[in-house]
């Protein structure tokens, strides 16, 4: 089905398709993305908050999100870059990602964030040939609202381009069954890129790494995946952009709920909004030291009723977000979702519940949350 352009989505940026009739609910194809050798110059823009909000209503949610933060500011000199790369051809008429287009999006986003023009050079600035690279994806909610396989394959291809051995790339989440229902095939000890969970299933470690000893971070003690602490040397966070009924937003920061043994204790409970403590998870030294970049699947985001699939609240954004700063990434992602929510109702539709973990992330100095210090790079590949 041909894309229908609309100026309801991010004004000031090239508009993309608004509604298509069929949902992506079947198992994905196993097509691999094709590598893109170069990231040629685009007619991209690099903006500060003031300039960006003057021309793009689509990120107006950034200012609303930022005003909700009342804690002490970050260090004055600190800045962050977030890339938004889109292509209207990245989804087909049935909302299935198009592998070769997604590969271009991923490579272009990495080039934008690293300020490199060659794809291989950009990836080589993030990971080294002797690294063991973990790709932390999000598969808990099933195929339709998991990190798209095509996005993950494109990230893996980038690591290969940097010289990382296939067997030293590990796609992972909590349990093998979560990965399977997310559209992934388990490969624990076979050749090529690995894909497996911290545990074999919810009750059995089996041959999987399992979890380490409890660590006190903030008000809770959590056991972290040994994949994160003992196995990998570099981490790429590959979430999906969506709302969450308990956390407001699930993106880069909250993706590490899948890195611990008992995420349920950090979700909303009758005793209070413990999910805000998800920010504390990101203070773990292995997460801080090993994270190289966040590459977020924003092809077909969910703007309400997440994290499970709700097709009536999906829209084809046809893009990816990337940043080396998870807080700045989530602030921009929140702005994108908030703008979409506001566009479908006659009045503003605030996020409910609010993303409290972003407020706490600011207090913990985990990254840049002030939009005045976030440089947003937009690239539209649709015309190329």
C-alpha cells in the first residue's frame, strides 16, 4: 500500500504515512538486512531546543517533559546528541519492517551520533574487534511490541563491519521464551551471532549465565544478569519506543528491567510508584561503563496502553532514535510520544502515569535531561 503523507506528524520534518489498514501481528520474515558501506552527507539539521521547537511541533513534548523535572541540574558543560532518522519506506503495507531500509536507518543514525561519514568508521568508534558485544533488546510483550528483528540484525551487521567476530555478538533478554515469542531464534552454542536469555526459562538457568549476587542500588537489592556483568565487554541498548501502564515510558532506561532477576518489584504496587527506581538500575557500574550507544526501534511506536500491543494506539513513525546518552534519548522519545498523543485528541493528553524514572535519572546525573543541552539531528532518507 502506498504511503499517505500527513502534516499531522512532526511538523517541520518530512511527514510520513499516518494510517495503514493492516497490523504487524504475524511472525517476521527471516530476511537479513544488507550492509550499507557509507553514510553520505544528507540535508540534515542539527538544532538546539530553542531552534528545534521553533520549527518542529513534533518535539514540543520535550519542553513539557523537561519542565516536569525539578531536581538539581547536570554539570553546565555537559551536552548530548540525539539522532532521529526516518524513512517512509521502512515499513511495508502490513507494518513489517523492510530489512534493507532499516539497515540504512541504523547506519545513518550511528554516523549522525558519532559524527562520522563512513559507516565502518562510525561503528569502529563504538566497538572494537576484540569486544564481546551484548545487544540488549526488549521482547517481553510479544512479537508486535518487541524490538524488531530487522533492527537488531542491522545493529549486529554494524558490529561485524567493525571487525567483531560473529560469535562475540550476543543478542539477549531475560529468558529464552521471551526471545522466541519476540520473533528470535535461540543460538546458544552454534556458529554465528548468538541469541539467548539470561535464563533458559522463568524457572531454570540451564546452561545459561543466570544472575549474580544481589547488589544494593537505591532502595532495592537486585541480581543482575551475568551476561552483563561477566560476559560482555560492550553493551548496545536496543529498546522499542512505547508507553507503559506503570512507568509511563519504556525506552532506554527502563529496558534494563530485563537485565535484573526481579523486575516486578520495581513496577507500580499498592505501596507506591516503585517503578521510578528503574533509574537506579542504570547506575550499575557495568551498565555505565559498557554502554556504547542506544539505538531505539521507533518504526511503529505505541503511544498508549503499553507495553502490550494495542493496534489502535500504534502509528507508523518509520524511524529510529540513537544517542550515547540514555537520558537525553528518553527525553526526546517522550516528546515524540507526547506529540502523537496530543495530535489525536482535541485537547492535550498528558502521559498517565508520568515517566517518574526520568525525574529520578536527572537527580542521579545519569545523563542530560535539559532540552537546552540536547542537540537533535534529524535526517529524512525517504528522498534518497
